[in-house]
């Protein structure tokens, strides 16, 4: 799966991690490779070469899968890399099969499999996280090394070889993989900031609605209960209270519309200030260039709505690191352009484009148009309004 433009730093980090881990599987083959040259039996040499190559290839594949694939969230933890189960199984079987293939290499003149087994042991913590798997793997490899070493009369030498190469490989792979996981944590933190910015804006709107109409709705509920109780015993007073209830309901509706219109009526400059704060909270760089000004409040409000929709999409989809906003006059039209460096992920058709479709309808009523799509690796949102709208007043 291809990476978006905003994922270039992630792609570079993955490449650096892979390059830094490349010496580990190469190190695995050093001493067994020398052992091939010291072996006089061609059959043994061929079998050992197959075993060595299989282990090195599986080690390379396992390391690659450890830093490949998109970042994913597992509960509150961030994990990177998605190794299919067959890779772990194939890796284990390859190591087991390599014992009879490589252990006899060069007889008692060269501890080839001690080196190979130590390298595998050093890679285990990078491939498996569960302690039981690690402990079982280490014990199994240590037993194999000691048994082979005892067969040639040097269990201590074989053991020390395995331990030293294991620590070396663990260090060679551990640091780049740890740095790669830090990249995953930073990426998740950036996406979380973007989601938080959207959530805070929604919470602020909900709080304002509650503060404005909450008390009035409580009074309406009490009035309605009073009317219900008075209806059988005092119809005249019940009628009076019903009229009061109707007035309170009308007032609540006016208050609600006023609050919503206050959000909708935010002019372009106010919306720009809110957008800058939201993008800054989400860790997204923002550049603004106003080469033109809305000619009247109606145009300013409509452009503010378009800007809010565009930047909400930037925050909702996450992953962006840079966003530019420009308002300019081109011929007889005003153009608002919002450009960010990540392409929104496709959504199910039932959910996709609701806000954008409504915005297109509003602009179409005034002879304008909305365009949104990918251009040269970036996502471009453009709102255009013809000049006659600018002189039409509000």
C-alpha cells in the first residue's frame, strides 16, 4: 500500500531502520560462511549452505516485517509492523532444520552453529514480545548449542560464542527498531492531537447550546407539567399557562437559532483565527495569504463556512503536517484555496461527503462551485464565488 506525501518522514525512518538492521543477518552468515571453506565434504558443504541461507533469508524477512505496514493502535499501545503468523512459524522451523544441516559443518574445527544459534537468539526479542516464547526460544537454543559443543568437546567455547554474537545482534537491531517504534508513538500522538482539536470544538459548541437553552427547556418542562395538572381543575389558569408555555418555546427557538447563527455567522477573519488555533493544537503548520477581502458580510460568512468544512476534513482525516490557506481574486471571482499534504482516506459511501455536498448546494445557489481532490500529490479544496455575489450585499 502506497504512502501519502505526508508519510515521507515515516518512509525515510523505515528505510533508515532497515539499513541499520541489515548488518545483523549478514553477521549471522560470517562464521558459518568461513566454515564452508573449511569443510572437505561437498555434500555437507551444500547442505550447510542451504541451512545458512535459509536462516539468513528468514531473518531478513522477519526484520523487514517488523518495520513494515502502517502503524496500528492496539488498545492504548502503538505497535508497528504486522507479521503474518506463518512467518513466525516458518522462522522457527527454519532454525530447527538448520541444526542438522549446519552443526556438522567443519566438524570440531569450527563452531558454525554456535554462531548461527547465537545470532538467532539475539534476534528473538525483536521478533517476539511474549516472555514465554522468548524464554522457550532461549532455552532451546542454549541447549542445542551446548549439546553440539559437548559433542565436539568444547561446550564452554560454543556457549561463549553464542552469547557474544547474540548480544551483538541484539544491539545491532535493538536500537534502530526502538527508534522506529518511537516514530510510531510520535505519529499516533499527532493523530491524537488532530482528533482532540475536533472533539474540543464539538464540546465547545455543545456547551454553548446547553448554556443558552438548557435553563429555558427546564422551565418549559415544568410549565408543561403544570398545564397538564391544571387542565382538569382550573381550565382558565391552564389556558394562561399554556400561552406562557408557547411564549417560552418561541423564546427557546429564537435563542437556539441565534446561537447556531452565531457559529454560522462567524466572518472569515474570525474563522481564520479559530482555524489557526485548531491546526496549531493538532501540530499542523498553517500559512495564510489573503490577497483579497470578502466584499460584504454575506460572502465573508459563506467563505468562513467553506473554510471550516475544509479544515475540519484536514483535522478529521489526520496525518497532515502542513496546510496553506489563500484567498485571492481571479478575474471576476473570489477563490478560496486550502491545500494540505495528505490525501483523505476514502470513507463508506453512506457517510462520505455529507458536509461537502451541502456546501456545494449553497455555493451553487449563488453561482459558485466547490472543488476538492488530489493535485500533484497534495489535497486541494477550492471554493469559488463569482464577483456579482460580492456586490449583492447580504
